[in-house]
């Protein structure tokens, strides 16, 4: 009946309907143009319910498991806006920021079991009375380029000490532009890489080049949906603290290997030159932090004693590649006067879970004890 009534309306009514539709379409187009012209998605990503209506997250958003109140984002601004580090710094706080890969983020660990969580639980007090507060800014992607993007954001948060944990798998130059977080923050990466002596192809097709249409509401619909999902998850995250599903029986690490010494496409031992490993990014990190102390740590790895363990330390690393990497790291740290700790063999082999760098809660405590001692030394020594 309603449809028939519309069909029998006089022409004046039809003209009104057409005018309303045209005006709505024009407003939609104009709103899209304004959204794109003023980088509306960038403005929106800095708005967050976290640290206000809901608690700030203890680690950066990551993951797509329906059993956890979390998701992976492309926006570093939205990720940081949801994190507890954006809260005002306490007057007696000594702020320590941890950056790195999935071992820092804490795959298969609850927030309180991660390196940052264990350090905070220790309630460290410095000689001048300040309280150590550690912040987990790790992200589960193996790429130093991703760490530099996060480091740039960290420097806005008044850190007293930055600790950067790395492993060989983050160093191959050929993979620095593979990470989705890097590819979708191409403009920030280009600006950063051009500000420092980093010789990478910023016209690489792996780096996204958003068009004007891509910046409109229509083009940003995925990012808009992600932002909204992150906000909606806030209440459930605040009530439960669940940001990762941890299966009751985690996947065991691999301890037996084929008689294979290949690494990154190389079947035989190779010199690990500057063309292969991105040590220049560590140097850039040192320049970026300025007067803020930066501690570099070669993080612990699993060392197998199983089949062909004389050829490989673990699934990722043949012995020749890892040993040469460690030698290069130590030489670079000494030549450039970097603060550096090589903790590769610190944690017992039984305290690794599903990868060569993921720790059990007990392994995390082993690492945290050593890192806490170094924090005390650096902080009490002063500038």
C-alpha cells in the first residue's frame, strides 16, 4: 500500500523527493572530500575511549582471535591512543619503554607475565626514590623498520630509558618493507628514512601510495571499522583483561632438524655484510633518541640439543648465521659506543614455547631479573 501511494503522488511530491536525494548525495560527496582533504582518519585515530572511559591497554593491539578482545590495526596513532603509556607521567616515575618483536609483546603470555609486567611487579625503587614503571610497546612483527616507526611515537611519551630487544630475524635488509604496519605507514616511513642516512628504496611497490579517493570515507572504510571495533572492545578488555587467547596446551617448539644449514635463501655460510643486515637502523635509533638512554639487547633464543643441533641452534638459525650475527653486533656496539647486552643464552631451553624467542612465564622472569639489574645500573648512574 505504501509503495502504491508514492506512485500516485503528484509531481510536486516527486520533485521534493528528488531534491532531497540530490542534496543528500551532494552532502555525502562534500563530506567525503572534506574528510580526505583534512586527513579525517588521522584526526579520528587520535580519539580514543581508552585511558578515559575504559582503562588503557597494557600492550599494543594485535591479533584476530574471536576469543580475545583485540585486533590488528594499521594506524600507529590509534594503537598508541589505546595504550596506557599515553596517561600523564607521575612525578616520581622513572619511565622505561620496551620495544621489539613478539617476545616483548608476549605471545602465549598474560600481560602481567611479559617482560614489562614482571618488571612492574617487582616494584623497583631507584636511589633517588623514583619508581620504575615499564611499558610494553613490543609488536609481533620481525622488522627493525617497524621498530623505528614505533620508536618515533615512543619519543613523544617522555621516556627516561628505552630498551630495544632484537634478534637476527629482524635484521635482513630484504624484509624491512614486508611488514604490513610498515607498508600502511609509508608516508611516515619515507619522512623518517629521508631524515636519516638510510639507503632504502622509498619508491618500492610494497609501500602503499594512497590516492585522494583512498583517503575518503569510502576509501577508509576498513580503517574506520577497525577504529570502531577497537573502541567497542574497550569495555570487555577493561572488565576481563583478555587481549590474547592462550590455549591450554601450547604448541611445542621444534627441537629436531634436518641436516640443513640454509638461512634466508643461502645454502652455504656467507659473510653477513651491510648489504644483508640492517645494522644502520640501530644507528638511526641511536640518533633519534638524542639524550634519552637507549639499551640494545640481543634477546634470548632457544638452543636445541636434539637431532642436528650441531648444525642449527633452532628452527630459525643455523649456527654459522647466528654466530656471525652476534660477532657483527658486538663489533658494531663497540665501534659506536652503544649500550648493549648480549643475552642470547640467558634463558634455559625448557623455558621456550612455540618459537625460538617466545618465553614461558618462568623464562620471562629469568629475563626480567637481568634486565631489571641493568635498569638500576643505568638509572642510578645518571646522565
